C-alpha cells in the first residue's frame, strides 16, 4: 500500500494572510510540523496542491509562489519536504488543468507514483479542496480555517453532504486518521 496526503497550503498548513508573495509572510499553523512528521514516519508521501490566483491576477509572480513554497518546506523539515508540488496560477474564471476542484494532479500522482487511492487523503479548508478529492475518487477531509478556527459554511455543507471527515485543524485530523504512534 502506498499512502499519500494531498495538502492545501493557505489556512491548512499556514495562516492565510491573503495573496502571500513573500516567504517571511508564512507562519505554520500549530501542530502542522509534528503532524506531517508523524505522517512521514507512517510512510505517507506528501504533496502540496495550491491554487494561487494572485499570479493570474498579477499580484505576484510564479517565482514568488515558488519561493514561498521553498520557505514552507524549510519551515516543515528541509528542502524537499514534499514529494511533489503543484501550483495552479490561474484566476477562478480562467480555464485551468490543475486548479482545484480539478482532480488532474491527484490522478497524475496516483498513476505516476503507484499510490493506493483509498490510502490517500486530500485535505483542505475549502469546498474546492474537497471536490478535488471526491472527483479523484479518494477520501477527502475538511479542516477549519487556520486563521479563524471556523469552517467555511459552503465547505462544511459539502463535507456533510458527502459524508467527509471534518476536524478543527490538520493536527487534530491526522491525530485521528494516522496509525497510532509506537
């Protein structure tokens, strides 16, 4: 079995400060580093899947987004903390191959990396994160927004409608979903 976590970035791993373009803006949410270390220790591959419409809107560049993601990896573990990173730079009104809720990246990684779909989990704070997992045919889970600690109402309704897991944080979710620590 080859398990993986497909993780949203803003308000799932880091506090969303809105169109973040500088590495110094990134602040890990409580328990994220420890939870992802536990996932790694349990054999999970980690993938970052992030919509970054600020690029398409002209607020910052792809290079800025890449620099932020590199800084996130360093905050977590080291360079290469993620087994793969997908940045969808388009605005919501533009056609896109990878912008969530598209399942394209998840399906590609499952195929290319020999992942076990039922042992994967798509995690995020928005309905589009959940819809990505559902469309890919893998489990999905909703976490409360890191900045407010509240669920987005549309995302919570979607999670309830589809019988998806919900948790107050990534750390709380993985504490109940991952195998117990030895």
